[in-house]
């Protein structure tokens, strides 16, 4: 497996689709019986930009799909996602399709949030999504599906090499989602990463990886497909030599390796593997077994559709209604009541406070991703005042001036890989403090909060006590924001059901 191209395509995606097409053509020219497997680390169906500037359809996040309460719709989203992947020459989805279930299945602690739904029902959405992908011709490699708490089982293994089934009781619920996926035949390969990291040194990490593959994946879960170890990040402190890291992965039991860095490093890594195979008969035997596992997976791939039924632009247009319906179904109100904006007096002024965060999609990285929310809200509430806030600066004099004279405030909180939830919770605390002081001599301001991300991180129980009406739209894509605007404006009721309990402890 190759990642991190030495000469990557342009930032706007020019050349990516051409590159994938040329790789498939080169593979077909060899007359090999199995097709080339091209994978993508995918999240909710968004494919990177290609030369024509077209992105794939953005669907709700996994938790959003679960909140929508339709297994059939989740499967349809999986199929639509798979069709768009195949249109781009991609036939393997490397994704954490059940990571959210694993996180929620963990043993509850004082700070954790619990599942409201039956674990099997929640897991069934991951199965439905993977089945949908398969119907379109895409196999699934699940990543981030094993819990970090496996490290505790491994440390127990160090003290007693005879680890029996009882040793896994401590993480039984966390392993159940993957077990459910395996029983339903929706997992073609497994990628290991976080559950084999955070050890003291490279040797310990390698031994832990071998334990996870041999004892957990093979013996305990009885998975016979390929396992890929993703520990080749050169910035990882346990990596002594990036060139030899793929070999270390093979020695720990990985069936495939990830080659990063540049072309010269690729060649050096492959040479090191060849030399080790020549010198080690056990490794040769392991490689032969790995080849059979990979061959079985690729034989399945060869029986799936290998050509797109339509071009990506046509598919995106076709799937627009499905995405719209999925987003509308995912909108979830924390309290079972209509939006407070519906009962405001005519002519009320509403302040929309949104965070400054990177756009979800689109070429213009300078655009405000919450503009669609402001435009959509203005259709039902013409006196909308949209004022963004930055996490570094907090509330400015302009924000405070608006807070002092509006009838209602809609505060949006959002999470991304680069934006932490804690800083936005501080913004909410500041808004609530200032509103409480301003309301001493005037009417109380209506309070609404929109969780445009993972509600587990963004919603605090004390918000209910302070009179905030909360709604979750699960992300801040255009589809999610337009759907939540309909709920805020009273055109639709929020029909989503929280799959988690937001009460702490």
C-alpha cells in the first residue's frame, strides 16, 4: 500500500482521477487475474476534488445516520457512496465505519456518555452502510475499530502468556461492534493503528501488534482476512527507521504494509523486505499465508462490478434528494418541543453567532461555511444578524452590543480536527454570563444552541438548566445547515432521535 505521493497532485485535485485511471490501465495490461485495489480513507462519502472540480455527495455523519432511525436509508447512503467511489476508480473504502460505535460501547465512566440505543441496533447501521458499499462494488477495510483498552489486556498477557477468554471480558462490549460486523460478512480487511500505539518503545509496540493480531484478531475474533498495520508515520516516536518500519509490520503479523515517504524510501523498504524473506524461512511461510488471505479478498473484488454506471457529476445530481432526506431525518432536538424562534413577536431581531472554522467542502478556503445557515434562516426570520466569532479572540465589543439589543441568540458550536470543543464551551459560558447581566433590566432573550458536530463534545447538561434550546445537526456541511435552518425556523419538526445519552456520569 502506497500513501503520501512523492509528487502529489495539485491542491485543487488536478490529475488525481487521471492518476487512478492510469494505475488501473497499467494493472490490466499485466493480464493479472485480479483487479488493482485502490482504497480511500473516506468519511461520510466525501471524495477529494478532481480535475473537473466535482466532489462526491456529502451525507450525514455516522451518528447522524443513526439518529435518522432508518437502516434502509443508511444502506442506500452506503450504496450511493460506493457508486461515486467506483466512478472515480476506487474499489476499497478504508474507513472507521464503526469507530463511533466502539467509542460509545466503552465501559461508562464519570465523564463518558452512554448509548441510548441497543448496541446491536447501532452496530447494524455500520453493517447496512458496508452492505450498501458492497452492492456498488466496493469492499470495506475497517480502521480504528479496536479499542485502545486492548493495551491493558496485552499488559496482562505479559504477566501470563496463557490469556483465556476471561481476559477479554473487560472489553467485551467494545469488541462487540466488530464481532457483529464480522458475523454479517461486511469486513474484508482490518487496519490497526491506535490500539497498537502509545507503547514505550518500538520493540514493545511490535510485540503488542503481534499480540493483537494473533490473540485478538485471529484467535478471539476468528477473522481470517488480511490485516494491515498502520504504524508507519515517521513522526511516531516508536519508529526508529522509517525505511524498516514496513518490515517490522510484517514481522508483527501484518499481511500488507504501508509505504510512505518518497520513491527512494519505497525502494529501500522493499529491498529490506526481500532480504529478510531470503534469510528467514518463517517469514517466507508467513508471507505465503498473507498472500493467500489477500488473494481471497481480491477474488471477491474481481466478482464485483468494476465499471461505473454513470459519471460522478451525474451520480452527484442523482443522489441529491437522498442526501437531503438523510440530513432532514438526522436533525435532532435535545428537548421535544418546537424552536423558540417560532413564537417570537413579529419584527424580532435574531443574532446568529458562528465559529470561524475551515470549510467542509469547496475550493474557497476563505469562505464562511455558515453562510448557508444565515441565508436559509433569513427566509423565515428576515431580521437575522450573522456575526462570526473566533476562538482566540472570544466575544468582542460588537458581539456584546448585538447581545444587548436582540430578541434571540442562536449560538453555533462546531468541531473539526483542528478546532477543540472546550474553547467553544467557553464561548457559550461567556455568552450566558453576559446575557444574564444584561437581562437584569430587560426582557429575557431566547436562547438556542446548534451542535454542528459531535454533540457528546459540544453539549453540556447545564445548558438545559440555563434555558438553552438545543438541536444537533451533526456537522456543518451545507446540507446539514439548510436542514437545521428549517427546524429553527419552524418549517419542519426535528424527527431525529439521540442515539446517545447526553447526561454526564
